[in-house]
């Protein structure tokens, strides 16, 4: 129970950091997506029964802080959380390169799914190749580079 409380506090701190501080810090013009990194951290290092409520909370906070269709991020986070949980069972979590590559792929998949669903729900045109190359790939790269440091810090705090 203690680690769940600490995890909820971490999610709230990350959401405040993403909302206030990280709006002004944009490496190479891309933003750091701490709540998506928190989603991946919970998938990798928590049992799914413990991670699921945290994934839902992370999605609800992302929806609350975002400007897209409400409920979109929660649905995407839960869907990819279930899928990624099944895939992470075969992952060597001790290997830094494997974890970083997995983080990059998860961020790209979550952002791509969110973009496509938002375009469908808002009935706007999908310019996927341009958004994919200019925003999603660089954002996934930047976030996956900082993920080992963030994951190491979060795992120390939640133990």
C-alpha cells in the first residue's frame, strides 16, 4: 500500500512538472512527456494488478491537463498498458539498451495512436507522415534518452 501511495504522489508531481516546468523546456523543439514515461515505468516494473489503477490515473491526469478529446489518453493508456504488459514479460528489464528501445517504441505507439484517434474523433484530416517524422519520432527519441535516469530514480523512490 505504501508503494501505491508513493506512486500516486509521483504521478501528481510528474503531472505538475509537465504542466508548469516542462512547458518551457523543449529540447530540439519537442516536449518531455513525463506521464507517458510514468505509464511505461509502471508497465515495466510493477505487477499488472498493481499497475492498472496507476495507468488509469495517469491517463485521467493526461486527459485533464491536455487539450484533446477527454478520455482519449485514458483509453489509449489502458489499451497500450494491457498490450505492453503482455509484451514486457519477455523483455530483459535489466538491459539498459533493451529497456530504452522498448520505451522508444512504446512512446511512438502511444503518441501515434493518440494522434490518429484524435483526428478521427475531431473529424480532421490525418497528416500522419509529416507529424510522425516531425513530432512523434523526435519526441520518442528525446523521451527514451531520459528514461533510464527517470526509471532509476523512480525505482529507488518506490522501493
